[in-house]
């Protein structure tokens, strides 16, 4: 019932992504392949002949890695789903438990924090909505096709090298979304790791760059990264450390790690560096960085400032007969009685004979 209502709403509002053919009534794999093949042939028949460059992707364990919170946000902000329907879907995704049956023995329950249920009829459409903005992470490529978690991208044009560059950039964008953030996330911690371990991370990125560019293993590393438009991790590490640690240093004592960093003294005895010692030895922290003050919370016992509405003038007036100067003077008498430090919000509305309405809001700030 939920699936039918959700599908009806999405279809009636034409909200389902056109490039998604999976698990949709009236759409099949044949339709998708036909669209791609015909598009390719049409490009070849143009004068001059257009080339087509395509790449096919299979997202590993895609259904299991869906960020549930992002689905809820998209349903509300992008697709306009709210109320009980959104509450039901949220309850459907959260606090799901699994356990393993092996040789007639059941394991304990495990709570799932990611993914949509594989066996549910509602999961495919939720996954489709999750990928609805895929164009925004593929370098603006308009020619995209997908069937569930199988995705392919293609471009047609005269300049073959430009086409290859565009598709490769789309793959880089995919890499940045799917994997690169995992490497960058731990910069402040693993900056003190051994060169051997840091080189392992470099090889992970290099391996992805070779897949993206299609270059052979014999091709020099610098050329591979250049063609993939990726910087070596050792060049990205320092800017990220400077940004993170100076931000951390600017926080007040309510951040325990910030207070620890400010009071920390280097007492290194072993050969292995710590994150703090690595950063301070490289002089990456600027002691003169401006301190960032966190916004104070409002005391709930005090309450918010009162809101007062002035909708009437002290005396009865007639807008058609009374002079504008007189009306303005009456309004200013009320406005001048309002405290100077108060935020003044002016509103007005009107309606013409054709039943057309309009409204306006003006907020005068102290600045």
C-alpha cells in the first residue's frame, strides 16, 4: 500500500529520474539498451561523424551502503514528501536488526546503520530516489543511464580526446564521492604514520586513477595522477592539516581536544611521532589565529523576547480621503514608541479587483 501511494505520487508529479529504468512499471533493460544504442548510431550518422565514449559502473553492495538519513532529507526537501508518509518511511529504515543463521544456529542481533532492506519491495524505489541527483556528481553529464545500481555514462562529440577527458572527470567525481573522502577523513590522525603505511594509501589512489584513465601499469605515477586530475596525497596532506588544526586551535575550552592541544607540551621519548608532535614540528599551527566563540544557547527559563503586533492606528482613518502626510504622521507615532533595540518587521498586503493578491515584508536591522 505504501509503495503504491508513493509510486502514484512520484509518477503524478513526474519526479522519478528519467535515466532510471530499474524496477519501474513499463521500463525494461531492453528499453535502456535500445536508447543507448540508438543514441550512439545517431551520433555516428551526423556530419562530421561523432564519436561516443562510454563507461559502465557496477556499485558494489550499493543497497547496503545507502545513507538512510540522506534519503529522509531528500524525500522531504527534494520530493516534497512529509507528514505520516515520511514518518512511516523513517520508521521503516531505522533500528533494523539482522542475525545470521549458520548450521541451525542463530547469531545475536546486529543493528544496521546503513542500507535499505534487500528483500523489501520498497527498497528499489528508495534507492532510485537516493541516486536522483547523480548528474550533480558526474561533471554535469546529461547522458546517464541506470538500472537499479548498474550505471553507465556516455558522451558523443567530434573531439575524441575531449570526450575521454569528460568521462574520466566524471569517474574522478565518482571516486571523490565514494572513496576519496575516506582517505581525507583521517588526515589529522594518520599524518604521523610511517612512510610505509602512507605509501599504501598512495597506492589506493593510484590504483583508482589507473582504472579511471585506463593507463597501463608501466605508465609513470605522475602522468596517471595528472590525467586523472588528482593530486598526490602527500601534497594534499599539509593544506588539510593546516585547515583542521588551526580550526581546532581557534575553539574555546568547551572543546576538550582544543584545550588539550593548547596545553600540550612535546615530551616525545619514542621514535614514533604523535599527531600533535608531527603538526607542531612542521609549524603548521598559527598561534595568532582568531579565537572562535561558539554561540551561546538561549536559557529556556528566560524565554524569547516578546512579539507585539500593531495593526491599527490610534484613530480611525480613511485611506481614500485622508492625506498621505497625515497617515504617515500617525504611523510614525507608533513606530517611535517602539524600543530602539527592537527588531522592526513591516508587513503589508493588497488585493485588486481581479482577485490577485500580493504581500511584502521589510525587516529593518540595526546595521
